C-alpha cells in the first residue's frame, strides 16, 4: 500500500531553504571565528578555545529544555514553527555581536563580550531555532520517503550555503577593506540573508494537527500520549533509547569532523601558502555532497532502507579521507582534492537521510513507551551541531596554542606545521572511522519493523 503524501514540491524546497539560515551562522563561525579572534582582534587561541568549551556546558541542558518546550507548545502556528521563526532574530543579533568586539575594550572585556554573545547564540537562540527546524520533519509529514527527500533538499541548501560562505568570505572581507570593520559588515550581510531565508522557510509549510499525527499510530495496548511529563521524564526517554544515543554520538562526531575541516583556513594559509584554496576544497567537498544528496532518496528506496546505504557510504568516506592523508604527505593538491570528493560522496547518504533516521528513532520511542517526544528527540541535531562544532573549534584553539602558533606570522614554527597536518589530515579520518563503527549497530529501522510485527 502506497504511503499517503502530505507535501508538494514547493513545501519541500521551502522547508529545505531554511538551512541557508542555519549555515549562515554555523559556516561563518566554524570556519572564520577563530582566525577573526586571533588575527584581527588579537586574542589568544588557547583562551578562546577554553571559553568555547566552557560555553558548551550550557548547551546540553538547553537542548533538552527547548526540545521539551517544543513538545509542549500549542499555538496557531503549531509546535515548532513559532520557535523556529522568532528564535532566529536572536541568532542574527548575536552573530553580529560576535564580530563587533570593540577594539578599545580591555582584553578581559573582549573575552567576556565574545563569551556572552557566543553562549547566548548557541545555548539560547540557535538551539530554539535549530531543534524546531529539525523537528518539523516529523511534524509536517508522516511519509518516510518525503522525510528523506526533505533531508536531502535541506542539506543541499546547507552544503551549498557552506560552500558559498567558505568561497567568498575571504574575498568579501578584503573587498570591504579588511580589518574589524569588514568582518562586522560581513556578519551583518549574512545575518540579513539568514533572517529572510528562515522566515520564508517557516511560512512555506504547515504542521499536521495532533489528530493527524496520531492517525494509525496508536501502539498496541497503549493509551494515546497526553504529553504530561517533566523535563526529567523526557531526558529519561532519550537516554533509554539506545538508537538515540548512537545517532547523537554520530551527529556530534560529524560536526567535530566538519569543524576540523573548517579550521583548514590555517592549513591553506600556512602549509599550502594560499588561503583562497579553502574555497577550492570547499567545492571539492560540497559539490559531490550535493550530487550525492540528489540520489539519496532513490538509493534509500533501492537499498530497501537507510541502514546498509549509510554503512557502505561511510566506509567509502573513511577510505577517501585516508587517501587525503596520503596525498597530503605526498604534497599533491590535485590528489587531495580527488580523495576529498570521494569521501564527500560516501558521506552524503547519511546527511540526506539523517532527519528521517531520527524520525524513525522517535517512532521507536512512541511504539515502546506511548509518548510522543518529537521535539525532544530532535535535540540531538542541535546538540550535535553545537557540541560537535564547539568541541572541534575549541580543540583547534588548544592545539594551535600548544603548537606554538604565532598569529599572523608568515612562517610558523615546525611544531605548528606538524600540528596543522594532524588537525587537517589525521583527525577527519579518525572521526569518520568512529562514525562508521557506530553505523554498524544503528539499525533502528529493523527494530521499528519488529515492533510493528
């Protein structure tokens, strides 16, 4: 029997365009905030890394908190759309604030300014917006094929935005005159783009009513979920779902992986001696990724699900990153680019079907407990993005400081050069290997099928 369809093509595209907004924030911060703070503001990379790590302590709590609030929200716009819409205005303000650190402030005050703005952005506004955006996957359709399509379209916008920001930001800052004022104007431009795309995305879809969501989903022998449970109860539902924990772990590693690659601005500048190569490598990552996402819905159908496809894809992605390691030590940029593209193709299916995978994980919780926690379940996407990206960026700051990095110096010490090889070549390979090991056990589709009988 064919699944009921809930969405038109323009709903899927409109939804996907919302990741322009998310990646305006994420790509700019993960790729450029460290070099802005060290080389423009003049702050210490190690201290910045520590502040980012401390900021992450607030994130885990806020993710579960906002996820639970979304589950309990009832409005004319639905559960998630109000949080997605209004949360982004705070994101835009905080993003601009991070790149507006006053030069005449004392050093301590500059660190405090960054920490407050960064924490408000990540633990507050970005959390509300991103969890709500991800939760919409389960709230606007019950068709799993549509969820996979939405995920693929979403991440096409995400990787396209990331590629564009990494390609043009260095040139845009230079064109605006360089220095702090140029970074400030760049952040303002990106924030405006984010507000517009986020608003259009919110308005392009509608959430299903609770009655529509409950149709044909009542688990055997269980009463309909009344959503009367505390934050502690919601947290308990998550940690007792082993598939949630695996997805959360994989998502965090994926974002640490991305953060280490985004720190490639240092590798390009000091090892390859050309900062503009960051944009070239971004194309080598994102064009194959987008191409892979185009075929992900078809491949999921062909493979009869997501499990085998994701596992095979990440095995290829891990081998591709091993090729980048070898090419890096051979000093062959063309071979590095080719292996980078191969890895990206292999990694694309998991990016495309991740939201559908989480929706299946949420269904597993509903079938085993009778409680619907879609918003709380999607906290893993926000938690993974912020915690993984934050850990990756913080670790980069610590490693740079440990290696003896000299901000702005044309020639770095040998210890720093060796560290840049570790950061850009070896760490991404190791993270991909760990994700592949997790995917070997992440067969939540089979578990749900068994529960349905």
